């Protein structure tokens, strides 16, 4: 075999690899489109036949863009609630003077 033959085989192999990649990409694209179409059909069926379920699903949406698709306002950010019996202990200095560097934490007994 000559180097010319090896180069032509390498070129042909690269062309076949490229063609294979393109075919796989088309196949994946078709599958994605089919799956998306199924989801749209199922969603439409739920919205028309099961309105209570569709409303319940809509109320559970968290993302603003998903809520907008149902004409819902953005969900208010959840602020953690602190109960009235929660106690927080904060130790504050008695004055503005910094503590001397040699002073350590002392227990008040």
C-alpha cells in the first residue's frame, strides 16, 4: 500500500464519521420533536378534560416563566417565619472600647 492509499482511506473514514454524526443528530432531533409533541398533546388534553388537575398543577409552579404561561403572577419569595416564642441571645459589649488582646472569653458564674 502506498501513502496515497492510506491518506485516501483516512479521508474516507473522516467523511463517514461526519456522515454518521449528522445522521445521529437528525435522529436525536426527531426524537426530541416527537417527545415535545407528545407532551403538548397530553398537556392540552389535561387542560380541556381535567380542568381541576390543570388548575392544581398551575398553582404548584415555582418558576416565574412557567407561572406566566398560565397567566399567573410571579410567586412571592418565601420569607422564613420566626415564631413569637423564639429567643435569640446576643452578647453585646458594654462600651465602644475594644477588649484588650490578652482578654479571653470568661464565664459569668
